[in-house]
C-alpha cells in the first residue's frame, strides 16, 4: 500500500483504478490530439465508440436535441465503466475496480444528480417530485399504496440498482476467473499425475469465461449509460407519468 496509515492510503484496487483512468485519458488525448477528416488508428476507434454512444444511447433514448445536450455525461459514464472494467481481464491486474462499491456509487451518484437536476430545473422541485410519485387517474385510496412505491422506486432504488448491478457483475466475474485459473494451477502443478488432465479443462473453461467477461464488460458500460439516459428522459417527461 502507498501512504499507509494516512487519509490518502492507496491499496492495490485504488492503484488499478488510477492506472485505468490514466489509460482512458491517455487514449483519448492520443486519439484526438490531431484529428483527421478521415480517421485512422486510435482516432477511428475513439470515433466508433463515441458514435455508438451518440447513436445507440443518447439519440435513441433522448432524441437528437436532448441527446446532444446530455452526450458528455453519457459518454463519460460509458467510457469510465468500460475502461475500469477492462482491468478484470488484463494479466497481473485481474480485477475491475468496479468490483468494489466505491466507484459504482460515484457513477450512480452522477446519474442520480443529473436526472434529478434535469427534472427540478424543468418543473421546479415540488412539481417534479409530485409528478414523479403521483400516478394520475387512479382511485384516491390507491395513492396510499402507490405514492410510497413510486417514491422508493424513483428516488432510492434507481441509484441502488445502478450501483449493485455493476459491482455484483464485476465481482462475480472476478471470482469465476479466479476459480478457473486457480484450479488450472492446482491441477497442473500440485495435483497427482492422474489429475493433471483436468487442468486442460479448467484452462479451457477459464479462457472461455474470459471471452464471456469481455462481453459483460461492454454490456455493463452499455446498460449503465442506457439506464442513465432512460432516467433523464423520464425526468424530462415527468408530467406525463
């Protein structure tokens, strides 16, 4: 650990988080340092990623006008989740810093503040809250049940589920990879001669799960950014609840 015993103590997971953040910033600085009209190399990869977020998340959910307005937030969330998750399949790092609750909470807080700010700015605090939790055209007696449900769903469960979904998926993936490759090491180097053949199967399973983990890495970034866009859209149209 660095700075052990101080408020600035950095353990292995924090160092991985810092490293992947530097890699993310360096990638975009390199890709966009002198953009060409016809992109190549890193610029091409960066523009494909940015185009994906714009077309498949921002514009798809929010429309072109609002999508352009909130594109910086959505791209920040998408690429932060994506790059921090990549460390889970990089040798000698082997874990995503999103497998610990701290960074998922920060990202969920960013989404939470954004969509609530949007709603409050458009409608005012009390009208926004009322529009978000009061379901129109239902019997008055049902409001006693529905208002608490809508309040918990909108203002408590949304950031909670964003946080837990990301953390739990990356932690589960880390545990599975550790189990597969620990088993491989055991069968190849510690088990009896007759059991070494099982190391081939555990190695193949570990490799296959690594490919699956790459899909999960992308899907978690996509789902987090997509849900953020959906929540922003719901806040913008809170009066049509």
